[in-house]
């Protein structure tokens, strides 16, 4: 679906992205408007153009596809599983008739989730979630770091997180809970290292160049006033959780604590798949961690019909060849031929199913003999680049060029897991539990992820989907004050493995560029 929008430039030519944003139609400038993705594509004069690279003058009418719009509701993961016991000893003492409520926040690169908690009882009162408004500066931590080149830019990124994202979510959660903002006694925030730097207005640029030195990793107690969180009283305390390294952040510290993996008698693995793949191994009470740059492909970036999980997107795919069958699962229902895009879990389904039935060869290209058996109305072939249409009347498709973007992303995760296990001498079969964290994991077909090598060498029965463990850790922090000291102890004991210094990582990465 698309919407026709008419915009008028002032004196001289102006960028379409800016004109559309001014008219209330912000676009997915997920590559920080560098023209490197298809997020902001619109149709102008019958041609598809990248709005961030297109200047117009005078009055023009453009057709804006739904998948290019930023304003749709995010599918925010605010559910989690945790079995770790905790005491009812709040980090912030409740005041009867006054400040008796706390908040927990997962400040993600893409989305932000908020929980509101009743301090006397520990009960969750309300939830709220939305896109991180920093998305307009880019869809991954590297683009955000690159955008933070001046004090003014850092201030703008901080305001996007605090004023444009966290404050509205707190208001929404309070409204749902029937409590005023004045009852908030404090909160805890988990996030990756870059997000916490930008949240506090700290220059993150050292994180973007070797040796990737954070300005801080330890837990920090700040105030709402220091953050510019003017929705709250200036003295309201905000606890930032401790991180581990430049690219293994407080979200992973929270996950280590919330899963209770440190207490597992047998080796266990925590895997959080996002724009960075963060992996923690526990073996004999020792923790080893690494991060691998998967990029935002599994969030749809760089894919012609890719989109973040949202209502109307293709969330699952079933595919067979003899006889040919194609079934689509649409998030929140709806007609398949009206799908607005394809999200990461569906791409994983496609890779597994297409490889399994022989439609794809191991390099990710459509096999010639199998391609000929696909119904003609579903085959697209332009300049030697083939693509499978997901329905004769729909506009969504998966091309060989898309697959070429997906394979390095899955290779980075697969090679990272294999390298970490190899360095520590751990066989996948010896891992008692693989904790799959993050929103992506909630929607993932685990068997398909294993089949394509995203989780190499594991069995489905080893995998435990645990959801948003960063939010779980933040919640445990406000409920039990001892959690903070435990997280500091855990993060200080993590041995960080630099994958770029491991001689076999590159070979494993190259091997994982193929489909098993």
C-alpha cells in the first residue's frame, strides 16, 4: 500500500526526506541518509528514488510506500522469561502517599521498552514501547557514533533518546497505570554501551575506532535533571546498569543476571541477535564473551522488501517445491497480497525452506532446474538477477541480491558462536542451554535458524527463548537492590574475546557464507 503526498519546496531545491518529514511523513532514513539502503524509497514521476538523495523544487507529488514510512507502530519486545529468585528489597525506597512507583527501561538501538512497577508489591503496572527516535540518525550503533561528531550532534542524539522517546513512554505507561509522573521514585536503564553514552550526553566517538575505548562501563547513578528528563522532578534518581566492553553492553550484563546462567551446572550460552551479535559462554562458573557485527540485515536493512517487524509484514514463510507451495504468515493477520514488507524471521524461514527443498544452492543462488519448476507468475528475472515473488498479486519479493546481504549477517553470528566455543574448548553438544535473547529470537523458528547455520551445531531442544532479558535485568534491579552489586561482580569477571584477533574466525566466517 502507498499514499500520495504533495510537498512544495521553498527557494531552491530541497531534499525530499526533509520536505516529507516537515509534512508529517518521516521516512526510514535508517542509513543516516547516506543513500546506502532502500528504507526511504518513494515513487516520483513514475520512478523509484531514494528520498534522502533526491532534491526537488516547486510542488511535486510522490507516492510513499507503507514500508518506507517511519511512523508505523513498532513491534516492541517487552516479554521475558527468568527463573532467578529475587528479594523484595527495592532499589528506591517507596514513600507512602508519595513516590511509590519505579520504572525499568531497555534502551535499544532500534526500540525502547518501559515497564512501570509498584514498589511496595513489586507488581508490573503497565508497559509501553516505541522506536528509538535516534533512528533518524541511522539504524545501528556505528551510524549513531558517526553522527555524534560535534557537541551539538551529541545533544541532539541525547534529546532524541530522552525527550523524544523515554519521556513520552513514561507518560504513556503512567497514563495506562492511572498514576501521575510525580509518583515515580526512580528507574533503572539497560542498554548497549553506545546507547548509554548517548543517553548521558557522553562523546561516543572513541567507541568507533580501535582500540574501542568506552568513556565508562561501570554502573552510574544520575538524576532526571542531569539527563534532561524534564518530565520528572530533577532529583529523581536514574540507575544505569554496568556494561562489559565497547560492544558488549549493559544489556548483556542484565541478561547474564536475569537468565541465572552463572548458576547452570553445565555450560550454557547466551546469544542476543541484533545489529551486533553478542554471545556469552558460561562454563564452570567462568564467563567468556564476544561481539560480532551482524549488521541490520535481519531488521530488513539493505533488502529491497525488508522491514522491521510490524503489523502487515510477512513474519513467516512455508515453501515447498514438489509440488510447489508457498504459504505466508502475516503479522497481525491480513491478506498476503497486501503485505507491506518482509521481516527478519521470514527471511530465515525462506533460507531454510528454499535450501531444504533444493530451490537454493549452497551459495544462495536459485538452482536452475528448481527455478524452472516455480510458477511463471512468481518468477522475476531482470538483468540476470532472479527473485521470487511472494504471491502473484503482491509486490513483495526475495531476490538473489537480498540473499547476498543476508548470508554475511548469518555468517557473522555463526562464526562468532563457533569461534567462542572453539577457543574455550566447548562442544555444542555439551551446552545444556542456549538462551536466545532479544525480540528477534521471540519470532524466530529455531529449527530453521539451526538449519541455515545461524545457531550452528545445536539441537532445538537445547534452545530456550528468553525474550527481552535486558528489560528483565532492569526490572530485577529496581525490585532487588542486591542485583546491582551482583551485576558489577558478573561483568568484571567476563573474559572478552576479540574475534578479529582470532586467526580462525575469518576462515569460519567464509565457510558460513554458504548455506549448509
